[in-house]
């Protein structure tokens, strides 16, 4: 945006524009959920939406998934580094998923539409959707034993898939020929395109009510407001240096725990987060990009210091984030990263919470089921021969707080994905849900107890299904705070139709036959405070 308003917008106009921008982002997410083909988007809502300004700075976002929302503006900025603005046209929708280009992992594909008014780009609409398959070595594109990024799936650099004339069929076919479930993927792609189209329409309505220069001035005002509010929130944390660490169970191929370490320095209205002492990049898929790290810090600061602050680029101005080249949080670009997005990101938040335990314990929750808890079932439909993929995440107990017990069977912190209803699973996949119940007694005890996890049992009804697990908190339990006890860990049990029983690792890949059962027991949350005597 380069236009200048004739007058400075009054506070009422700024507030109207703020709500309009937020409503546009939220409508985008509703459009994807209502028009996508995969249950992962329609039912679980594994998607996010955002608007940025012409420079890629976040101006509005939907109430979606924190792990996504922190990376969408950096994706647009990386997009603009690769694609000259002069090359963009009204009606374009570009797709990209490169983790090293402002992103997080390959399955989270971003659709980016430049939005024009008065002959200039005024904003970008970004619709992120998790594709249930992006190709790669395993169905569902999660490879616990991956050693490089190519095993994880199709890498899409900025690619113009739609123009004002419609879909570029040649490019679309290249994508669809390299993923499983092509018909379902095409439906999801069209849903993303539709969401950005709706954003364009709504922004044009806004520009017709308030000229583009007035909207620009309001956005500048909103950024400044959020910056001021974040600085005020930081001042409520005592000045000092605080250190925290938490551990991943392992990276899949390796067996050793992996540490995420943070050193936080609070000085007046500024905060610095230094992750330089975090362990080196690992062989398996638990690496996380610096953009995922930023999303985790952004989330933690909002929930600890300023939950009511309007989320936009202004929030980030008082915060400095340092990662180390070659570490788990700034790995070489060709390392696998698929699980870093939703598991390592959670451990970043846990390390930050532990760092603040002695200074702001009343603002924190104890450890919870901070993992995707992913069971990914894939197989061919025996009637059609087409691939079906069920990507199912599992919530567990929330950690307790200073004033209450933790909630049961939720997904705290960086994820906001819902479970897929049993009826939808049974109607679309060769799976029967035999049991869904709370895992009583799995929360840690304390002055306030951690929430309970859940139990879900899957009975395989098809001739052959393959399953991938990406689950943390199987070895290292959710921690207690201020003397509370830890919660129970995740447990995954395989009961073969033959009667054989085995415990599965948190990151593995197995073949299942008809009559086999998979029993998922999720972790409880940690307790808060020492139990009353």
C-alpha cells in the first residue's frame, strides 16, 4: 500500500476496519471447511487463513491454528523475494509449501492471492490447508524414518496455478500426478482458491466504503496499537533473565531425548528469546524451521502477557528471537521437518513456560498433551482402488492452573485441530471406532489436578491398511508445575487378530490386517502445586 489518506481515520473507523479485516479472514476458513473434500479439512479443520499488507506483514487472521498463523506472513515475504511484484496480476492464485521459504512443513500448502485496488497491490490473502497427502515415501506423507526433505513429499516453489482465466491445467496436473488421492486433493485446492476469491471480493467492498489509503492508514494504526499493547504487557513481567528447557522423546530413528533450551531476557518493554543452546538438528523429522519457532514465541507471549492484543505484525516489534544455524530450530534446508511443525513447536512453548515458572506461575498451565498424537491410516479402497487417508490427531489432558484443574481430552497450545467424528470415520474408511472414553486417573495430582486423557480403539475392517504414528510424550511425561505431579504418558497398543499384543513406538510405521485393533491412550496433564495435606 503506497497511497496516502486525505485524513487520519478516527478511532471508530479504525475499529470498523479492524473487525472487517478479521471477519474476512474468518470467512476464508469457513469457506475451506464447507467446500473442501477431505475430512481432514471439512471435519478436523486443519487449516488457517490470514491477510497481509503489500509487504507481507500480518494484518488479520482467523481463529485457527497458532502453529500456522505465525508462518503465513513470513511465507508471503519469502514469496515476494522470489517473485517480482511486476509479475503479479489480478486473479492470480499462487501455491507454495517450501519450509525454508517462510514455511513450516510440506503438507501445509499455502494459496496466495494478490489483491489489487486502484491499480496497485493492496494486500495478500493466504489460505493454508493441510493436504492429507503431499506425496513422498509413505502414504499420508509422514515418514518417521525420513533422512531428507525429499522423502517427505512434493516440494512446491511459488507456482501460479490459477489466473483470471481459471486453472492452469498443466501445472495443476503436475501437482496431482505426484500426490495420492488426486481427486480429493483437487477438491481441496479449489476450496483454497475459493477462499482467496472471497477475500478479494470482501476487500473490494471495504475499499469501496473506505478508500484504499484510509484502509492503509487504519492498518498502520492497528500495528502501532498492537505494538504499544505488547510493550505494556512485557512490562508486567519483572526484568531479568530466565532459562527453561524441555525434551522431545526422540526423533524416530534415534533413541536419545532432544533438548529445546531457551534463555529469555526481559528489559523494560522488550523481550529477547535465545534458543542457541538447543540441541543440534536431528536425523529424523522433528526439526523445526525458524518460522515455526517464531510462531511458538508469538503464541507464548500472547497467552502469557497479552491475550487480548490484536494479532498482527505490530505484536512482534518488541520481541527478538535468536536461533542457531545447524540446530534443531534452524536446521539445514534439506533436513526432514514434518513433525517439527506440531510437536517441536509445542516443546518450544513448554520450554518458555518452564522459564517463567518462578516469576509468573499464576499465568501458566502445567504440561499437557503437547503433541499431535497422530495416527495416520492409509489404504486402497477395495472397490475403487483409490487411496484413502485418515489423518487423526488425539488430544489429552490439559495441565492444571493455579486456580483450577486441567481440562480433559483437549489439544493445548500450538494446535487447534478437532477430532474426526466416529461416524465420519466409519462412513469413509475401513475402520470401526469400538471405544471412545476418558482415561480416568491419567492426570497428575496436585493442589489442582491435571486433566485426563482419552482412550480410542480402532478396529480395522479392510484387507490391508498401513499406519504411521507420530506421537510425543510417550517417554517423557507432561510436567507438573510448582510441585505438582506429572501426568501419564501416551500408550499405543496393537492387538493383532491372531491374539498377539505389542506396544508401539511413538514414531513408527506398521501394516495392519482385518481384525487388528489399535488402542490409543493419550497422556494426562500435569498437576499444579503440592497436594493439600
